[in-house]
């Protein structure tokens, strides 16, 4: 039997790349059906670039500030890099830059993001403090397809954490981040295995996913 082809990923980052590292670790498992072919950043000093290089992955950066031609030209250059890498799926993992509508259109249904709230609540920035200010009892993270409207695409999966007495934005962010590291690789696996579909209303179905997968991304709501 020939070698099974893996889903090829381009992971876009702006910072340290902890979610990138979680995906790298998942890809190191022999049975994981995806591989990273490109790490890209809009920041030359992004720590995640070194994570990629240490893992033997092509890592590139193009500073976005002052890029000739503006956002559209910049995103076109990024698309060219992704296309050259042969990536099938674009994974935004702490990519702190709004992508253009043309970029979203180019990668429609092949572009996902992780957001540190239970969408559709708390879109945009500073979401942990917003959740605390609202007095919610549960927070979490969401993996979704990207559409032109910010943080509004079809929801693929969510993981929930409790908001605990004494939480500040930093403590809550760290609790959510641990779940981001679990949920993102799992969703990529589902996509690679062809389990994920979206209907005309934008509702996502995950077909034939083992119940254990859902237990893994929605762990018991315990402190810590």
C-alpha cells in the first residue's frame, strides 16, 4: 500500500506560537493525518518562526507595516507563499492581523481560526476582560471557518472552561489557552479525515466523530 497523503497546513502567526507548537506536537504522531508545510508571520521577530524552524518546517515572514500597495497587495503576497507551499488548509493561530475579503474569498472553506471566547459572544479583542466584565460563569474558545465579517464564520467546535472567583484576565486567558491547545489539533484532524461539512445555513456537522473526541475537547469543568 502506498503512503497515505496528509492534509498540508499553512499556519499563520504573529507571536510566540503556542498553538502552533500544539499543532506541531500533534503532527509528530504517526497516525496524525496532517502536516505543516509553512509557518508564516507578519512579524519578523515572532517567536513562533523559530518553533517552526526547529521542527524542520519552512518559516517565512513579511512585515506588513508600510507594505507597498496596502492590505490587498500584502495579502496577495501571502497567498502566493501559501500556494507555493502546496498547503490545503490555512490555519490562523494567533495571527493578529485582519485579512482582506479577497484573501478570505481565495481560501474560502479552507481557512480556519481559533478565538478565545464562546462565539458569538465577545468578538474582537480584549475578550477575557470583556467576559469578566459581563459576569459570565463560563468562558472558552471557538474554532471556526473565516468569513469576511470578523469572528462570525461557521462554528466547528468549542471548548468550555469555568470562570472562577478571583480570576483576572490573565488567569482566565491561561485556562482557556490550555483548551485551545487541545481543541485546535482535534479540529484539524476532523477536517483532514473529511468529517466536517457546512450546510447552507452555516451550521457545521462533524460526521462519525468518536464520542471520545468530544470528551477530549469539553473536559470536566474543574478548577485549575
